[in-house]
C-alpha cells in the first residue's frame, strides 16, 4: 500500500468535514468530486450556490453530496458576525465590519472552524491550508 493510499484509508476510518471557501474555482470543484467519489471526507462548499453549480455543470464536475452554504443568505452569518465582533472588538472591530467580513466565504469558513462546525479548511489564495 502506498503512502497516499494509507492516508486515504486512515481518513476513511475517521471522516472529517472540510469547508472550501473558494468553491467557484474549478480546481476546488475537481478536488470536491474526487474526495466525494473516494469517500474520505465530507465537503462544505462556501459561496453562491447558483454560481458553484453553474461552474460545476459547465465543467462536467459532479459535486452531488457536497453541502453548499451561501454566507450572504445563511442564518449563521449573523451569529458568526457577533462572535467575530466579540473576538476582535479590542482591535477596533465594529459589528458592521464583522457582518461585512462574515459574508465573505473565507471569513465565513474561518468562523465555521472556530465554532467547530468543520474540522478542516483549505484556502488556496489565503494563508490557511489543510
């Protein structure tokens, strides 16, 4: 068994949830398809559901089985904004700024991690990688 196969086997024995905020990126959707096909993690795609599905369909990528959350319409966004405000108010964060930030998929994903609603996250353009 190869090193990668061994890691995949261990992952299947302890399924984690990965949130992916760059969900309109073709590479992210291709990775989602692969992970879902192989069954070693649950996937949450963060972004506009219509746009995500459009990109997936245009590129013949099957993301069925992934959960899609749009931070702009999610009922959790307000809760996350309030928690972000509490965490950062000593650094001049306002509730309005926290609300704006939590509508961004990257910040929404970080708050999902902070609130233990996801186990891992992958950010290509940001600084956090799983």
